[in-house]
C-alpha cells in the first residue's frame, strides 16, 4: 500500500528491500480519480458520517451523539449516518426509532438489522466515494476507512477513548495494532481521548473541515497509501515488464 507496509515487509516478513515495490492497491484507484469531482449525494440533507470498526465498542456513543446533535445549535440541520461494519464482531444493534438524528446507512441497514455479519458480505466499492466525499466530516473508530477518508481529505474525529476492563478499546487498538501506528498524526485528524470531551472535539472537527491543508494530509496519507494508486494498472504493467526483461 505504501512505505508503511514496505517497512513491515522488511522488518516482519524479512523480505529484502530490493524485492519490494510500492504500488498501492487497485481497490482505491477510482477514489483518487473521483475525489476532485462533484459526486451526487445519496441524501438530501447534510450529514456527519460515523464509521464503525469490526470491534464496535465505539458504537456505544450513538446515544451521546444523538443528544449532542439535538442540543447544540452548531449542528442544527445535521444528521449522523451510522455505517456499521459489515463484518462486526458484536451482535448488539441499535434501532433508528430510538434516535432523533441518527440514520443507519441504508446500504448496510438490512444486514445490520438481521445481524448478518458474515465476511461473505462484500459491499460494492462504488458506493463509498459519494458516502465519504459528501459528508461534512467523519467520526471513525480504528478502521482502514480512516485511510479512505484521508484520500478524500476529510476532517476526521478519531475515537481514542479507553474502556474499563476491555482490552480492545479504541485506545488500545490504536496504541498496539501495528498498522494503525502513526495514523493519528494527520493534520486532518482530531483525537477524542475521553468521552467527556466528545462534544468539544466534535466542534473542533466541524470547524476544521474547511481549514484542511490538502498538501499536508496527502503527504501523511502517502506513507500509509501511495498516490500511485491512481495509476495502479499502468504502474503494475510497467513493473511486470521490467521484471520480465
């Protein structure tokens, strides 16, 4: 994907440096081509996108978020699109009727309500660009969609709170999972370290959404996912021909 995984290949898999090439991934090739284009939104209202991880301890903040959106005039007119992870490791679910301002992402809603979290469920990739790009900003647990949101240069509230007697809290995952180390250093990311600061951090993220330096965000993201993604097919073809010569 980028320099980070090249480092992992050298240090963890003991692959010689000269045997490693950074290409990115074809999964995100279209994202780079779409990020500067106007894409129609799936929704007729402005929204904050809440992205859940596979270990959805962070979904517990949904009731808190609902109250914040209801009571803070800064967020008037905004809704939260809650996207449960399709392969989540928890069967606890929420119902839309319990909230005023939270909508379960329609693309994931059917499987979520049925508690169908099989890894055989593969959401279509062409759905994500509009969902991410048209969000006012992103709330995210520790998930690879942080990188996808950085492709679209979105302001991100990264959940980083601790949970008593739970090893897989957002804090512990971001601290100890190798592939997340350093992801929080982007100028587009604000970390929520304590739920008592959630409202203040949401406001910071909301205010930050129009102040992001694309250059700084791209430079940071490039370490995790190279810009070469946008020419993946051509770069792969060149590399194969070079190797075969």
